[in-house]
C-alpha cells in the first residue's frame, strides 16, 4: 500500500486530550464541523425532527463502517465472524491473562471490526459523542410547503428537515482509534456515504470542515491497511447492472447537482430501472419493498437470504462535482439508510 500522500498535513490536525482517564484509557476529543450538501433528517419515534439525533448519526457511522469492512473482503472470515460478546469466554481470557490488551481479547473472541469499535451487547463502543451543537447562525430547520418530490410517485419530503452547519464533539478511547478508524471513516462518508435517514431520497450528504482531517484516508485494522475509497468502482454510465461483490458508483453526466433538480432526475431514472427488472424478488430486494418476501443471493459457495421488508440498495448520491447512484446490493441485512 502506498504511503498516504497527505501525511505531511497531519501536524495541522491537533487532537485535544482532556483530563478524563477511565480504565487506563485517555479519552480523546475532537470537534468536527459538518455542512449539509443535501438535507439532513434524523427523525424521532414520531418521525419528526426537532434536533439532530446522536443515535441516528452513530447508526450511520456504524453502518458505513460495516459496508467498508464487508466490501474490502478482508474481514469476511471466521476470525471476524462474531457480532455478539461472549462474556463467559471474556472472563476466562482475562483470568488467564489479566494484562491482555483489548485488541488481543477481541481477536480471541472473534469479534467483527464493527462490534469491536462500535460495540455490541456487553462490549462498549470505542467511538462516541460528547455532544452535537449548532451555532446561533447555523440553525436552519426547514418546513417545506409542498412535500411531493415527483408528481405521480410516492416520494415525499419529511415535514421538517435540517440544512446548514453543525458540530459534533467526537470521543475515542485512543489517538490510534481516531486516526486509524474514525477519521478515515468520516472521509469515506464525505465522498460516498450519508448521515441520518431518508437516504432513499438523497438526504444526508455532508461535507466536512476540519483542517487536517483529509490527511487520514487509510483505514488500519489488525495490520490490514487500505484506502476505503479504493473499494468503490466508479462507472461513468447510467445504472445497467447489479454487482453483488463490490460497491459501484454509477455516475450520470451533465446533470446539475442542486438538490431538487438532481433528486427528481435520479428518482425518475431509478423508477424506470426498477420497472425493467423482471424478477420481482430481485426487484424488491435491490430497489426496496415493504413486502415480507425473501431473496437468496449466492456468492461463491455461500448463499445468503434476505427477508423483507427491504430498504433500497441503489441510493441516489449527490456530490458537489457530480451525481449518480451508489449500489450496495452485496449487503444482505441492510437497515433503513
């Protein structure tokens, strides 16, 4: 792997170390400012938005980290196969070796990278928030007069969404976790990912305003170092086929990236592609459906089965420089994104 070309800029990215020490770990804090490219929605149980919900943002970070790990192909082995914490085995390991580091314990527990860094039952997340806040001039909750996006189709804007800037104070258990996991993840999300929900209508695209963070592009887990953006296959054409083995970005040409212009074009194109898929099981799985049907996908010798309802796996992606679709059908058990 080539050395990060932006290594020289890292000295500009300073992590603040507070005097909070817990179980031998120094909690690292860093403020990161975000600005919306497309509207942001993090609704509550009533599907209303009165604030930016930390749980929704954390869920997005966890999801896109899972996407990266899955499509990298480096962690789809027995060594990283567990999503649940085995407390009894943990006690035995600690009793046998009280000075064992967390990484060593996680390896013996066969915890997946997602469970290791974002937690699971019995195992605390190593990445968190201290707070999310908005500046006085940055609060912009929008209440659209007309919720309909495309006439004749069931795509609607929520009753309220957020546009503008917001700041998250992140916490990590170590500098290494910030530099090797969180910052590369945020850079990937800025390029290809989303925060919050309603991503099926292009919501949740953000740019990051934080000097030096762009230097941390390389993800480092258990000595497996790679650049997440390199696992995305960019295709300069309209969506034509589904690839279950990789992330694909199907880029459209000569379309304005202004949200309401772009999303109408993308949703109309997606509707036509959905209609062209003859297999209704595959259509429901890939493009989303509320039906309780199932779809089986065989990759090599392994067969995964997804049971509905299904969230869409062809997501409208609006960037500053271009627009298109992000295809992630290889993620079988997909939450709402």
